[in-house]
């Protein structure tokens, strides 16, 4: 009996590690979904700001001739200025 060695350290069965992999995948999915949500909200806010700050684009000629100025005034859409 003197030569018998007793193992005092209990051995644990090795798992396949699937729990850790599945947990990491779930965390990655949650992070991607959260990022998608916040980026979507930010894009929506930017679009609303662009719509609110819409600048009226009026193109006129650069001529100083009276006829050209009168033509520009006749072509000006005054209803667009009422917004």
C-alpha cells in the first residue's frame, strides 16, 4: 500500500466550450442590434434637420441689363418664399 498514490485533486470533465461560443455570439448580436438602432435614430434626426433647414435655391442671372433683371423677377416663384 505504500506504493499506491492517491489523487487528491479531483478531475473535472472537459466540456466542449459551446456555452462560451454561444454566449459570445449572443453578445455580438446584441451589440450589432443596438448599434443599428442608434445609427438609425441618428440618421433620422439628421434627415429631419435637413428638411427643417431647407434652403431656398434661387438661381438668377448675373447680368446687370434691365431686361435680364426683369426676366429674373418674372421667373421668380414668390410662393416658394412663403414657406
